[in-house]
C-alpha cells in the first residue's frame, strides 16, 4: 500500500528529491528577479510580472505553476521585491511568499554590482480527501498532516551594465526537511540550488537587436542543467526566441512588447524520457511596467 500512495504523488516527490525543487520560467530573461533576488530594483521601472506554466500536458496530475511578482528601486543603491506563487502537482500543493532586499554598488559610470537576500515562507499541502485508499488503515496518509509551513532564504549577486548582465543565486539556503509530519514514508529535504546566469544585448541598429543568454543550474542532489537561449527583437515591437535545455527540451518562444508591457508565450518540446507520456509544456508571461521616474541604469 505504501507503493500505491507514493505513486499518487510521484511527480511531486520525484521533482523535489531528484530534480528541481524550485520552479523557474523559460522566459526568465524578461525579468531577472524571477531567478535572482539581487536583481530587485535593477530597472528604471517597476515590473509587475504575471506568470503561468502548465508542465507535461497530457500527463494526469502534472505540475502547474502560477506567480505574481514585483520589484523596484527605493534609493539609488537599494531595491526591494516581492513574489507570491502557487505550485500544484497531483494531490500536493506548494504556496509561497518571498520578500527580497538588494543593495548595489556603482562601478564606473554604467555598471552596478548588487547583493540580494530574500526570505521565503512556504506552505505545503496534501489534499487527502481526493486520495482513494485501497487500505483505509494505510499509515502513509493517516499519519501525514494536511499542511506544513516551512521557512527558507535565498541569496544572490548581480552584475549589470548597459548591454550585459551576470548573476549567481543560491536558493533554499536553510535546507529544511519537508515530511508532512510523516518521517517514515514522506520525508525529503529542500536541497540548495545554485544558478549562474548571464546575457548580452547586441544592438544591430535602432530597430533590431539580438540577445543571447545562458542559465546554468546545479542542485546538491547531484543534478546539473543548462539552458542556452537567443532572442531577437524586431522593430522594438515583436520578439522571437529559442532555447535549448540540456537533455530536456527545445523551447521556441515569441511575443510582443511596447514601452509599457511585455507579453510572451513559450512551448517546451520535451526531449527527456517523459516525452512518452507528455505533450510538452505551455508557458505564458505578462509584464506591466510602472514608470518610477528613474532613468534606466542597468541591463
């Protein structure tokens, strides 16, 4: 019976134990704060970012992710940000709130080096009412709690200039355990994730530009993943791009933008073994830019 219940939540626990426990968007290059808390306040405007991702469509109980975030500069060298998100897979749900503070040092006339720290609070939920038990006395669910609150923290550094950026993030610093109060069957640990990001904007002329970027991830559980991305902006109105996620997916994306907002769509063509069951992943992102009256000083 233990095997039956673990199969019910296999997508969740396979992802949190052996792969990524933090969810990131394929279109992260539009808002670096989604990856790095040190990027808070790095723009000359306040971005309000709405995101949605449905992973592995066609697979029952596959992950679904929603988020809303915002960040802004409060002084010439300080920024703050906030993020609220919800991650659901199978009968498991992870709701989180993240608050960030960043301090930057000006280097030369156009460059900044920022350090950021964020505090997070997660609520993990297990919807036991939707689980049909073959054995009503199964200990895996009976002795598991419905909800568990877990604190955590993230740290990042972010270097940015007029046409380039680079950053390092360490996520889930505290390494807390999440076991739904059932250490015998459901215990697992929030392991640290390390992110390395970088990109460059090459302006061909006033109407066209190309932006290559890289995102590398290392997870203490022994997993490594890298994404190579390139995005082209056309007439400052439309953009198209493509990403390759090592041994996982090819991701075409496109969208349009104005001075006030950015809209984007991405589709992950799955290349890993799960492609037998999945039809790929859909992702939507919308960013509304609020003018703060400050000139843009970074990428």
